[in-house]
């Protein structure tokens, strides 16, 4: 793989083809941690589904069964698939105002639910980070510690040794479940390989719900997602059918069109279907 089109940037790309990996980098080392922004949602969703299974619950379990203090009729699947219909009332500034204590995830969830419903649950898909603030509280309660503890169980199981929330400056703790992770291309390829090995978990997260969105992933010819934070762009593809995954991390907020084209070229021999538009247009 060549990365000449990303000269002057920090860019890393990797492919896992049935466990055989190829990686390339320019401007940074292959193993350099970069912000992965909303790709964090895929990790949060997988960890939550895994924790539910460990407690004998499914994704159709009511949020209030795990968090009885929340007055909501939502299911956990509706939260993770962003089909909750919640009114988008909680901003990044609101999340920052909740502080950095261990109770911040529960408080964020209460604030999101207090905003009420804009649409009936399950009626439509709408991208809202507040859904994943609730997911953070769910994962903490299910695993009996903090959100970070719960996520750490999956991170360790997937061998993601260079993935975490440090440095934390400038990113409120309440927002971590929706987009706070730093990671590397090798770690994210390892995460995809972990999903491919856990057939039950993969089937649950990849089943399309409203508007072809699964749990943390958009669902098209393959699973896909992109993420954005100031100074960073990330995108990830996963094809269960072909046991194939690709990840690209770039230190440039405006790099998504180039990332989408690059990943499209990598996957086109597998699906024969253009993916660049889907990757580029996904709201992140």
C-alpha cells in the first residue's frame, strides 16, 4: 500500500484479510496512537452487548431494567442503534459541565433522557452522541465498575494494548463512550479480528436496524463508519462475509474524502460495489 496522497500528514492504513495483515504509514509510525473519534462507538457497542450476554440479557432488554433510575421505555438496542428518538438536547458543552467524577456517566444518561422524545422509539435513525452517553452508564452498571473498567474488559480481550483514553485533555469524560478513545491501526485490526471470531457478537452488532444501522456500525455492502474530531479523521470497514477489515487514521480533520476513496479502492475487489460515497456521507 502506498500513501503518497497523504504526504505531509500523519496517516496509517491497515488491512486484515482472514487474519493476514498489511499496514503502511506516512508521517508517523504504524503503531502511533491517534484519536479515533466515533469509531469508539463500535467498541462501546460491542462491550455493552458482550456485557449484556454475560448477565443473560439481550439487546431488547429495557434500559430501565439495568438503570431503573431512568424513566424511559427505551430498549438497549434502540440506544445502541441510535433509533431511540430522543430529542437532541445535550451538547458537548453540557457534557463538559458534568465534571470528571465516576458518577458522570449516570448523570449524563439522566440528562439525555430528561430531554424527552422527539420521535417514537424505533421509528427512525438519528445520529446523536447522547445515545452513547446512556450506553456508558449501561456498561458501567452491567460490569459493576466505571465505564472505563467495563470497556477495558473488551479492550484486553481483543489484545488492544495501545488503546485508551489518555491523553484526556480537552475531551470531557462524559463523552468518552461516544468518541474518546485513542487507538492504533494494529489495535483496531485486532478488534475487527476479535469480532470475526465471536460469531454471536458479530451477528448481533451487524444486524441492520432502522436505516441500515446496526449497533455502532452503519450496514451496507459491508459494515462501515467514520469519525471526526478536530485534527483527526478515522474510518473503518468490516466484511464478515470475506473475513476482511480495513482501518485508516489520519491527522487531518478534512481528510475524509481522500480516506473514503482510498478505502474504496481497497475493498472494491471484494464487493464490486462503490463504498466511497457511503463512507464519506455518513454523519459523524
